[in-house]
């Protein structure tokens, strides 16, 4: 068996968050949003249609959801409360600070378009960097903050390359 010299340029700079970890973070965020919406509902009272059978509660749900995900992601360096609990974050592919337009594009596409076609989320499981369509569109990726996981994955990939 011959030894090969491996350079680090082919290895990732971070560990990508997978489908189930992202799903857990999203579930936590949806519980928080449901609580916020229920608090707002208690102050408003009875539901009524605003226009074309769109109820006030549906409109409030979408506004709270959009504001929560967009503002939390932008002002907390790519993390919502669910992402903080699961120790993941959204970052720019180019290592720059997330712009508000990037976050807004990601959240509008993800919450309103991609939620209509839920099967599109399965792309996260098979994409090389575990990106969803909303990440690809906004040039973002969701990563793990856990440094130990990153080191373990790099060592595992390095061992695979050396053994070949």
C-alpha cells in the first residue's frame, strides 16, 4: 500500500447540517410561532375573512412566520431559536455576512413556495452540501456549529482518502 500526500483544499470548511437536524430545528421554531400566534389571537378575538376567504388568523400566521424567520436569522447571525437549540446556523456560501435580501429571499421562497410542495424538502437529504432549494436560490448553506463534529468528519474523510 502506498501513502499519498493529501491537501486540505478538497475537504469542507465546515460540517453541513443534515435533513433531520434541520427538521428538528424547524419543528421547534413552529412551536414558538404557534405560541406567538395564539397570544395574538387571544387579543384579537373572533376570526373573520379579510378578502377572498383569507381569514385574519391565516394572515397573522404568515406575517408572524415571515417576520420571525427573517428577523431572527438576520439579527442572530443566521440562527433562529430552533437553530440555537440544535446548534446549527445559516451562512453565506462565500463567507460574507448574510444580507437582508438574502435572508428575505430564502424565507419567502421557503415559507410560501416550498411549503406548498413539501416533497421539495427531500432534496436536502441528497444534495452534496445538504442545501434545500431555498438555500440554492439564496446562496446559503446550513452548517453545524459543533467543532468536534467538524474535526471528526475531516479525519474520517482524510482516512478514507489515505486508504484508497
